C-alpha cells in the first residue's frame, strides 16, 4: 500500500458528466482535483463528454461480471471503477437532477454487480465497496434546487449500491444559464479545493448538511417560519 506520511494514498476517480468544457462544473472539478492531489492522492479524471457511455439496455447479457455488449467506453472504464477507492460524480444540474450522462453511467454499474445469495431487503446483488461523493453546479441557489439530485444520489449510490458517502458539494448561484460561467465570482472553487484536500484527511465535512441547515428556515405564505429537514 502506498503511503503519504501516515495516511494511505487513495485512488480517486472523478467522473465529469456534462457541462461545457471550461464551464462551471469543469472548473469545480479542476479545483477539487488540485486539492486531492496536493493532499497526496492519485486522481484520474474521466469526462463523459469525451467518453460515450450509453444507458443500460436491461438485456442481462452482462450479469455477474461479464462485459457489457454495448460498443462504447464503459468496458474500458470498468477496471478503473474497480481499482478506485473513491468515485466522484460531478454534474451540472439539468432539469432538477444529474445529467443524463451521469445517469447512464450509473445504470451501467449493473455489469460490475456480483451475485449475492442472501441480499438485504430491497437489493438483488452485491457491488464493490467504494467511497463516493457528489459535486454539482447550477444557476439557481434555492432551498429546493438540488433536492431531487441529492435524493437520487442518496438512494441509488449510497442506499442501494452501498457506497460510503464522503460528502456533497452543491455549488449554486454560478451565473445565468444563458451567459458565461461565473463560478469564479463565488467561493465555490476555493471550497472545492478544500473538499479535495480534506476528503481523506479526517477533517472532511459533509458539505451539504451546513448548506441545508442554512436554508432550512423558510417563510411560508402566512409569513411564519417553517423548518425544512435536509434530504440526507
């Protein structure tokens, strides 16, 4: 095992699932990678803009360890998934959830599932044990902006597949959807760098919790304050 000081070097796979090549999401990812590498980790970036991954066909030809029959990039990426300690799912917010590219990528995890003769309730197979995190950008920055995306992340990747959540960074307020990227005018790039640097330092925060706590006090139509529960 490779070590950095008294901490093991972690293999982090960052999957960028859309956005413009130099847009808000790409910049957020770049700063996260810089922080993670500065902390001594090994990081590889896979752009789904450059590597096509189609959605699952549900044909079962890949069941329990066999390669997918589709002719795209996923079979080349699959060994990188198995070798990674942590997978970062990075996406712009599209119609209130993750991009179609990220969704298709997650669907294809079906071919890395292993047979489980006694699965827990609600599960039909076993997946490799990994850490994971979600990073997203959006123009909006309301209390509801990322709710559907975080719900999907939590239920699909953490609850069902069984990955260990290392945190969520939700970068709202990154500029109008019709204009140029403006994430550099916010503190999100700095926070992405710190997230990458601390993700395996023992000092990592679940970023979403503070964000949702700050947005939790809402004003209802009667002018009274209501408390919203974070989605995790």
